[in-house]
C-alpha cells in the first residue's frame, strides 16, 4: 500500500536508538525527510546517517532546549513525540516529588513544548500529524512506577485535547498506548531477570518463560519495534485523515495477572 508520505517532513524525538530509530527508518523508507532527535550526538548522527536524515541534538526538558530543537528541525508536517523515560524498578516508597516532576517534565512537557513550537505552522498550512507514543500503563497502571503510568495518562489525554483544539484544521492528533516493546534495554532487563529467576540462559528460553509472568499477552510474546513503527507510519499518512483524537492500544492483548 502506498501511504502517500513521499515528500513529507517529520521530526521524531528520542530517535537515536530503540523504537524512535525504528520509526525514523520506516518513515524514511516511505519517502519522508526525517529529522532524528536525540541527546547523544554520536548515536543520533549515526541513526540519521542510516536513514538518510538530519540529526538534531537537544534537551527537551528545558524551554530553551526545545526551542533550539524546533529551530533546527524547521517546519515539519509530522511530529512524533517519542522521547521519554521509564524506571521499571521504582515503587511508591522510592519516589519523592522531584522524581515525579522529572518524569512529567520529560514524558509530558517535552511534547507540549514541541507542540507549541511546531503545530502552528501545520495549522497555517492546513495539514499535519501529531503522534504521541505512550504506554498502556496510562490506562491500566500497576503498583510499580506510578509516576511513569501517570505521565502516560497525561500523554494520552493531551493527544485527545489537542485534537479538539485542531478540529477543522486538517491537522490530526492521535496516540499509541504501547505494550512491551522488545528494544535492547527491555531485552537486557529481561535477561537479567531471567538469570535471577532461573528462566534460562538464552534469549529464547527467557522470552518463553518471562512473557507469561512479566508481559502476559494473548499473542504470547513481546511486541517488536517494527510493528509499532508501522502503526506510526499509518497514523502519519494522509490515509489516516479520518482518525483523530484516538488512542490506539497496541499491546498484543496484554492482561493483568
């Protein structure tokens, strides 16, 4: 299927590796001029070179940093707010107010800053896409990492609110509530847990034994970055014109035990 993305320009934040890098690669393969954002210059430039895109370096947790990133990126048709952080080992008792504020600053306010800088030009042009990469924890939190779950609830909520503000403009705003994603950090974390819990020594053994315990899904495995990136490409395309204000839950049929 031709997604009709050739000639569009996109900024993907947090794209020096992991899911962001995969999103950048898939959009580039569809003919999009991709701006790859990251904080580590070497990794960001390496990813940008791989996808034939432009690298921009900056800290989105400050107003000045976000303004600099937006200025480097220039006018874009598609904004993918992927930058974020998580802490799978944190519990309520571990977290003070500063930890909550830091989580919200990166996971929520970085998106807000770029929306304020980049969406007005989309509105003026009469076409654009804003896509939030969130988590299913925003809809179904657990006791662990509550600040992360709450920040994702905010990410999903702001996508819906923005869509209402953008009505009749040709600019859409949607969110993805992602389940587990098999990026290198997730794999490393599960391998460590596998050794601690006797789930096996190879990745195949650990995945088979860890999935029902750590990420129970009806599909029976963890999602691959490519699967999420393909969904982002659809939301970014003109084909998705009739979809706005939506949160698409992509989690393999995740269930709580």
